[in-house]
C-alpha cells in the first residue's frame, strides 16, 4: 500500500506545504522583528547571532534525526 493512494489530490499536499511554509516564515520574521524592536542595541547583535545559531542547530538536529526515523518507519510491516 502506498501512501499517495490515500490522498485525493496532490494539490492538497501542495497547499498544506505552502501554508506550513508561510506560517514558519512569518514566525521567523516576527522573531527577528521582535528582537530588533525590544532588545537593547548594545546586545542586539549578540541576540540576533544567538537566534540564528539556534535555528541552524535545530535544522541540523531535525535533519540528522530524520534519517534513522525514516529507516524505522520504512521497516514497519505495513510499508514492506
């Protein structure tokens, strides 16, 4: 059984992915806007750098953990 057979139309997936991207981008921009407006100028550059490093580390951890998770899901009996 393939997962794509349970989807009525591929366009629905595209709309969901687009919506998720817009929400993620809006939260990213809102975070930087908040730092720019609320953080004191003497530590603003440090705060922005910390947020950027934290975001990058989060993406790295998600990417690394996705590989064994993908393999574990693919080895489940209903995907064999």
